[in-house]
C-alpha cells in the first residue's frame, strides 16, 4: 500500500507558491529533489507545520506530491490552507496583471471571499 497521494489541484505558478508561503509564515519554498517515505519527488518543496515530509509542487505539471500517511505524518488542514492561500495569491497576481483591483474578506467558515474589480489597479 502506497502512502503517496496525488491531488487534482494544479499548482503551476512559483511566484504564487512563494507568496503563499510568505503569507502563511512558512519557510521559503526550495526547488530540489525531495525524499518522501518510499520515493522521491522533484519540484518546489513546501514545508508545512508538523509535516514529516514536504509537499512538492511540480509547477510544470501542476501536480502535488506528498506523503502524510493518511494524516499520521501531517494534518491535511495545513495542506488545504496552503492551497486556499495559493489560489488567493494566484488570483491577485492575475488580476493585477490585467489592471484589476482585488479585495479580500475572511468569512466566518474559514473561506475567503475575493472580489475582483475590473479596471482599477491597486
């Protein structure tokens, strides 16, 4: 039984990965080949709190590789938070690139509401 998990979320922008790490006060992501439990993965390594192995973002394919042994080696909520903040940062980058303004509102349920205003730069 393998403990390696691949998810469908596409993480393709190294700048947004770095921004998400800064925002979450995580270590700077590093491009390298990382040892997981029984394999290796190459890409941008993100060190999540209390995770035994890094989450490795292959920005060419958009795929993530990690090994958290079904939650025993890392709380999935940290990965979900990273993915949420990555999506926010990627949205900000793309909106600004097109000259739009982005506002953000934290919701009571932990979600984040983004409003993109077309035409106004931040």
